[in-house]
C-alpha cells in the first residue's frame, strides 16, 4: 500500500468518525438504539437453547436498562440538558433527575 493509498484511507476513516459523532449527537439515534435493544429482548417462541429462565431474565433486564438509558439520553439531548459535544461524567451520565 503506497503512501497515497494510506492517506486516502486515513481521510476516509476521519470522515466516517466525524459522521458517527454527528449521528450520535442526535436524539433520534438514541431512540432508534433503544428500539433495537428492546427488539432484542426475548419473545415467546424464541429458541433459547440451553439458556435458563433466570439467564434470559437477566439478559432481558440488561437490555431493558440499556434501552431506558438510551431513551433518557435522547430526552436530555432533545431538551438541551446535555451537550453532545462535551463528554459526560461516565459515573453519572444516565441519572434521571
């Protein structure tokens, strides 16, 4: 790979990174992410393999919590309560007042 190809790939990477940052700064991204997480929860008739009822419940609870966090983040972005450009305090990022 020549230097010119490497420069092109670096530019493409930088552009994609910026696109992703802009996407994640929008509340709609977080609403859609919550929908994906909710859709991943178990449903009656799903093949569960060797998973126990307890293991499925733990997984579903984790997905529900993650979806709730995404919806809270979307709401805060929409309200302008948080800035998408300033990294949150990770320990308190999803606390609801």
